[in-house]
């Protein structure tokens, strides 16, 4: 599907992945978070864009082919099966991606050339770094340019990658607008709650926590999440 990459980026700039993850919960969309080990190479890195999937088998040509067909604002998602015995992405691939207008990279594997990648400035999220590149060349799978796996999740061009200091979140592109709307609502509610705490009204008072405890005593199956929904709180979702 077509995604307005600049519009997506601008909207996500005012949000966090935590807001969008909570929006997924509220909308009943599976929360597809990459494993927590996937971290930004450049501190403070953020990205948002349509997934451009690639599966690495030992050579950078798959990345170059993906980039050949990329649209500005795409996020190159590299599946190297979470391997920690080799780096699959270095500074030249990152530079090439940047020159093609790609918004950043999510690498389910390791990178190298850390200093040079940081100098490039393009957001890259990976499992870490190692000096050695691949010493193998495996058969290329048929889905090398149509899907990529990140942790437990398989994604493709119908998905959007969102990433910040909290990690990487993968959401279905057709639901992105709805999820961003919800995320903005959650963000605004949380900001109002934070302002009231600073002004002297405790969070417990704001969400009627004493009333929740009394109601739970009468109805043991009542959850705090259900209570929050009834009072319009935004702590857990």
C-alpha cells in the first residue's frame, strides 16, 4: 500500500513507541515489539517508515537490490536470523541507503564500522557490533526481498517500522493512521495526568484508586485496566 512517508515521520516525531504500543493494546492490534536487545547505534536515534525487507545470506548484493527499488522514507529491515557471529551491515551500506532517501535500518543481526555509521547519522538499530563480516555465502531464499523476520515477527511492505530509544515496534500499515490517532490521545491524557501530579494531585486521586480498591473488594474479577477505561486514565494502555 502507499504510505505518505513524510506525514508518518512528522506524526511519529511527536510520539514514542510506548504511546503506539499502548494504542495497539487499546485497538486490539498485536503488539509486535522487536527483542529488547535491538538498540540504536546512534543514541537518540528515531525512525518511522514503510518496511523494505531483506534477507541476508552472506553478500551485500541483496541490500543493493532492495535499495534499487526503495521509495524515499522506507526503512531497510535486514534479517540476518539474529546471528551474533558476523556483522552483515557496515558503513557503505548505510551510506548507500542514506543517499537513496531511506529513513534508517533495522538489523536483526550485528553491524560493524560503528564510528563511521555514527558519523553518517542515519538511524540504525541492531543487536550490536562485531569486527568480522560474513565468511559464508548461502543460497538465496525466494522471499529474500519480500519478507524479513525480526525476533518472533515476520514483516513486509505492508508493515511500518517505528523506533526510538525504547526499541522497535512493527505495526500493520493499514492500521497506522488509526494507531497514531489513539497514540496521540494517550499521549495527551498522560501529559495532563503528569501536570496534575506536579500541581499536587496524586495519580491515585486522579484515577480514583480508592474507589477501585473498594469496587474490587466487591467484584474480585475487576481489573485495574477495566477501571482505567471507565475513568479515562492512560497508564497501561
